[in-house]
């Protein structure tokens, strides 16, 4: 099928609802041409560093609003879409940079489209268990970004249910990335403030400050690039970045996609459990420090050293006995 192509810097999931703002002139024309032909559909593919992915999706226009008057013509259209099928680009017909792209695309179906999904019950149950444990830990420690318990309990991993869960996964990591980016911005601001203070230029945290990246010393630039790259790698490593989503879009089998997604969720479960262990370790370490402080204060407060002490509850405590924390 021949259709226009809209290359974007994110991966879209079949079944999801998406709103796009159209401001570039060539894509304004693309939407006008789509409406003129009456097809109301076009291809979307993930693009990075000028390279367009071979696999993408077909979007269907549900609603289009001309908001040029409201935005002083900065944005022409606000469009609501439904993401339909997966597609594969066979060839690019128009690659003029001043015009929108047109492609010859193949609409894809899973190779196991008509097979019984009940044979995958074991992996589906494993996914339910992973999400249950992740949600319980997130609720217990009141993490700022977490899954909704009711939504998790209602998950379905049939063919379209799996895509809906992948969309939920994408939204979860998008919020997680926003939170991490806020922390990143604070870290970068602290690095730059420290640099200014060392050079005798005190930056006001109340008024804010503007900095040209190229004017910073090379070491500061390298430090900022390193922590920024670390954030991107961390998000991608746990399965929330665009490349894992693109991989699932390219998989031509429900069974293989299900297994791949289960591995990503299992990794996130392990990450959450590791965070829980670190939290327990920190709390126990603080308990131990507090115990040592009290023990030292008691010894300093006594004129004579005694071999046996009492704890806060009045019970005897042997100084040589190992401490077991709850």
C-alpha cells in the first residue's frame, strides 16, 4: 500500500490513542492531501539521527482541528489518531527533503495470528506475578511513579491485551523518565553553580541563570554529557527506551513478543527488589549507628565500666552479642 510517512522520534503502539500537533509546512500539506483523498491514514516510523526504522505503524485520523488562529499560526492542526496495524516500509517513493515522504508499505500480521493463545498461559501467569510484586513494592515504599493497582489486577495478555500492557509500560517509563530528568537538571545546575562559585561568579538560585553550553570548560561539558548519557542508558537498560519498544514492534510473532516483554518486566521486578534490599541495608545501617551512639553515650555517662548494659526496654544486652535487625 502507498501512503504518506511521518517520521517521529518515538515509537507508537498498536491500539493506542495519540494526539499530534502539526506545525511544519510540509506536514500541513500532508494532512491536507490525506483529507483530500479521504484515506485518513498514513505511516509512522521511529527515526533517530536521520535514520528511519524499517518497521512502524499505520495511524488513522479520528479528528482534526485547525487551531492556527488560536496559536498565531505556530501550530496548524491538532489531530487525534488511533494507531492501527504494524507496517514495514518496502521502499521510499519520494525523498525530497522539502516535501513529505511517501512510501510503499506492507501491512503486517503476526505469523501465529490464528493460533491458540492458551498454550502461552504459563508466561501470561508469570507476567501477572511480576506486575503484582512490582506494584506491591511500589505501594509499600510509596515510590513517586507507580502502577495503579486496579489497572494491574485487570490486565489481560491476549493479543490486543498485550499491546495495551506494552502501552501502559511505555507510559510508566515516560513518567519515570520525566522524574529522572528533573533530578538530572538539578544535578547539572549544581555542577554549573559550583563552577561559577569557584570562579568567583555566584549564580542566584532565586532568579535562575542562563548558560551557553559551549562556553563551559571541557571538563564540565564532559561531566554533563556523562550523566546525561547514563540516564538514557539506565532507562533503555530496564526496557523503557524506544529501542525495546521498536524491537517488540518488529517481532512477527505473538509468542516471541510475549516472551521478550516478560523478560523486560522480570528485569524491572529484579531492579525493584534490589532497590528494596538497598533500602533495608540503609535502614539497618542507620539502626546500627544509632545503637553505637547510645552505647557510647551510656559508657561516657557512667563512672565505672560495666560488662552488661540495658537497652531502651530495660532488658540486659551483652556488648559482645551480635545484633540482629528486624
